[in-house]
C-alpha cells in the first residue's frame, strides 16, 4: 500500500478560490478572464484549465464540454464564466442572501413579502444556471455538483419550488427550508467557508 503522504496532492497555494501567488507576478491584462493552462502540475493529466479574474483569484474548470455541448471557448460558456468570476456577481449574491435572511426574521411579513420571496428564488436560480453553464452539471471534476457547497444551493432551489407548488402539509419542512437559506450565507462570506470546511474535516 502506498504511503498517503507520498501520493501527489494539489498545491495548497494554487487551490480554487485563492489568489495567484506573488511568485507569478502580475499577469498582463490580456490573460485576465481567458482560459489558461493549469499552473498546478497535479492536474496536468486531468483536463482542467484556470481563469484569473481582475483580483487575481484562481478559478479552475473542467476542459470537457459543459452539458456535453459547451466547450471552453463556446460564447455561451465564456459569457457565463465572465459573470461567475466577476466580483460584482459575488457581491450581488451576498447582498441578496443577507436581505433574504432579514426578511426571514420578520414575525409579521408584509403582504408583498411573497413577491420578494419569488425574486429571491429567481436570483438563486439565475446563480445556479450561471454556475452550471460555466462548469457543467455533475459528471466531471469542478462541475456544479462536485462542489459540496453547491449541494446546499441546489437544495435551497429545489425546496423553494417544492414548497411553492406542493402542499407539504407541515411546518417542519418550511423551517428546514429557512435554515438552508440561512446556511447559504456560508458559501458567499469570504473566509467563513474555509473555516467551516476545516471544522468539518477536523
């Protein structure tokens, strides 16, 4: 049996979501937002590529066609990736989730609160659609459902539509749905996801 410590592992400084190490310097503007060869040799035989945003954050994608039809240079996939890696997109989703949490704390929500709930669900659906178009759904590495945090996003969306169109007949399901939406804040607050992930692994 091979010693686990001797098995090749991904470089921790080149993980997805981390900033480009200083040793690589400042990439020229023409290399921002375009597919680049993966810098981590661990992935050299795994059909992956990386994209850097303006903040030099690393995003890793599968080079296989997303949804079996969108290759890395397909205009639709490229458009989805540009939205996904933009800092304003993350900020918009964060504000949406925090606003959603505020609405969930209201003991006596106004009449128009239902319309706001529809808006939140629509935004979450749009976010998931962007991620699926950019990454693919579930088959290859770095696709949407390969990230356990996206299981939470997917559950929130499914529960939103189930509770809207199906009479579940009890309050516990709605409470579970509300808890899931509150937990979604973990996925967008910088650093919190890393801390929670470390606690789960320990």
